[in-house]
């Protein structure tokens, strides 16, 4: 059946488009996708930040609610398993979450010897915790997540992701990551992983220079940070600012890497990896490759995406991005 028309509403700062395969039902200020008896529903999300649309076939809406910070939705998709959506933007799907969670975690932790104390900012779904837990050298993991609803929903609907919370080394702090880092003692952590959503709403501060200064203060000499850093296809203007801020703040290495995540806008997502002044960190050549010791953490299952080769390959950039990023990183 061909799509003859579409209906559009403004929702969570996005547009929801349902093309003659279903209709919208409104409850408690949220729009629900309902299905006609004989037609399939398609949910199309168009974040303002990207001005793009991506559609997934919705089998069933499993949860929706509004926390103090954002709208939260979980639905069962036809092809990507369960999907977590925050303010209308896909955060993870069961099918491709490994590409993001494994890379944002192992790119920094495999670049330094024997990380012992790690801080995760954001990451309420628990996926980064799951990956940090693979590192036997880690003795303590703090996670600071602002939205308890994200934690609770992830534990209920994404147990294979939120399994990280079951590790006894984990201590959960519900609160503002910016304030948490400001209060952290100097040199507290070997690594900080910033698993943030896009730089709008509650996550905006996590992309600004004062936040990076707090991160640098909390890291030991030669400590590392990895932060979500958008798409080279859509957000080079944002990436330029992030690189410039990091170059001013971090006196060690400043690098950009990327990976593929099919359900993210443009199908890719990037990471900023930086180190503080101290022992030199060569992010491009892992000295602590987790794939060689993966059998040490059987409780979370095998790695699905990360390996030594893809670690190094993640820093190979297309020419247009390499030129801009290297120019900013040198200043």
C-alpha cells in the first residue's frame, strides 16, 4: 500500500510522522502510536539537531512517561528489538547498542595500563557499566546519572544492557554530573566516560569548556576521558567547538574517533578522546586490549563489536573531517 499522505505533530521538539499505516492517539501530553487492525505502524523521528528522519516499524509501545527532565519511551520494534527513546531521540536499540557502548568504553580503557577507578557521567541505561566491568583491573566505578527514570526503565526493559548495575564495584549517584565533577577531589579517576545525549536540554553543559575543565581536574596525570562527540556528517560545527575546547583544556593527547550505529542520525557517531598532562597516551594503539582477556567476564557475554583492529581503525577519518579536526587540535 502506497503512502498517500502524512500527519505531522510537534512532539519532544521533533516531528512525528505516521504515513497512512496507523494513527496517533494522545494520552497525558504524549503522542502514542496506535495500529489499525490490518496495518503496521511506522514511527518517524526527526530531531531538530539533525533535521533528518529515521523510521522504525513499531510493534508495541511498552512504556512512556515524563520525568523531571525529559520524556521517556520504550517500544518494541520489528527489526531492532526494544528501543529506548528520550525526548523523541533514539538512545539505544537492542540490536546495535553494542557498537556504541563497547567503543565509548574500550577506546579509552584499552589505551591506558591497569585502570582502577572510573567515572561514568550519564549512561543511565547501564551499558557503559557493563563494558567497564570487563576490565579486571578496575576496582571502583562511579556513575552519575541525572534521571532516575532512565535507570529504572533500563533495568526493567533492557536487562542485558543494565546488567552493569549488578557489578559490586558500581556505585550509583543520582544527580547532576556537572556538579558531581566539580565536587570530585583532584586526581580522583584514571578515566572518565561521558555518555551523554545530544547537546540540547539537560546534556548541553556536558559539551562546554567549564565541564571539560572539571573533568581534567578530576583525572590523574595521564588520565583519559572519552565523550560522545556527534556525527562528522551532520555536526562538524559542533565538533570543531568540542575539539577547540578540549585542546585548550587537556594538555596531553586530543583525538577524534568514530563508529557506526545504524539507528543514529547519519549512521555514525563520534568520540573525543583526551588525556591530561603526564604519561603519554597513544589512543590509536591499544596497550591493554580487552579482546585478549574477554573470557574473564563471562557474566556479561562476549564482545560483539570491539576488537584491537577496529580500535585503531576508529581513528582513521575521511579527508574532509581529518583536515578540520587536526587543524583545531593543533591550535
